[in-house]
C-alpha cells in the first residue's frame, strides 16, 4: 500500500491511533499534516517522522470546537501541499453519562467535537478533493452508534451521526472521485478510555478483564490492530470502496 507523495491530513494526530496512522503513512512515503492541541507531543512525532528519512510533515495547532480552526487545518494543507489525497478524522471525546443525568453542557461539548467538527472538517476536505483529483475520507466510528451502553447516550448519538455523514458523502460526491468510509473502532485502551476508567477507579487490569468477558475475540482491540485498515482505506487499494463500515472490533457488537 504505497502512499508515496500522497497528502494526508489527520485530525487528533498527536495521540493514540491518530499518531500511529501519521507515522505509518509517513513510513509509506506520504506527506503528513497533523492537527491537534498538544504541541509538545506533535514535536516528538515530527522528530520521529524526520528520522524516517526526510518525509515532509507539519503540525497545525487546532481547537476543533472552533469552526474557523477546522477551516484553517485545510487552508494550511492547501498552502503546504497544494492538494489533499486523504483525511482521517480521529479527534473525539468519550465522556460518560446516562440519559437521565445529561445536561446541556455535556451534550454541547460532545457534539461540538465529535459531530460538528467532523462535519465541518469534511466540508473543507471534500471541497479540496472535489477541486483536485478526488481523495479518501475516513471517519472514526464506534459500536456505540447502534444504541450504545447505558452511560454513553450522547456519545452514541454523536457517533451515529458520523455513520450518516459517511454515507452522505459517499453517495453524493463519488462523481468527483471523493470516497468516504467509516472505521468502527472496537474497545481500545485509548488515552480517552484510560482517563475515563481512571476517574471510575478501574485499573488497566480490571479494564482488560471486563473487555475479555464481552469481546468474542477474548481481548481488547489494540491500536496496532486498527492501523492497517485505515491505511488501506486511505490508499488506492480501496479506490472502489466507499460508504462502507469497516468493523475492527474483535466481533464485539452493542
């Protein structure tokens, strides 16, 4: 899955799966632009990419709660690369609260980051791809989108919206060479998941035991399990794949 000279943008690219995808794309020859808020982490990633052999990589500090900063992410892409071949939207948050306990602040924050930011980033990504030679968009979904656990109602709805967004782009912009696919990411020990479990006084060992009981594959999904699927969707090997839902969950359904 050669990605030589492809221009790839990753939101939420300073941590977890976003970071891993940025590094893998760079290893395969892509030019990478990372959006995020952690400048220190970004510097480490850029240094690591540089050590791979001079691959072009940049960081744009972005707060995706601000729509103008969603736009700036792609304005910077146009300025630095002059094109956009792939966009991976990884940025998101996973706060927990059941339906009977949520408030407006909880709802607004989750939808600002998980849904509104994704929609506006896709707006600017699709425009660049439409004006260029097309491209591939990968959105990060969750098994929670099909109903979700009791304490994730707003998160579940935010991820359900991304399923609709994926299908909408796939259907209406295929004529311009634009593809969109959803990666349904299984139960993974991401930074956000570990932070949540720490607040709930659940250790990593207990978390792994909980996951092993409900995931048919018998263990949590790891970041390395996800990366090859995303690279495939961003590459030309999937040039006729659009509107799909790639489930990397170890057989876990909700």
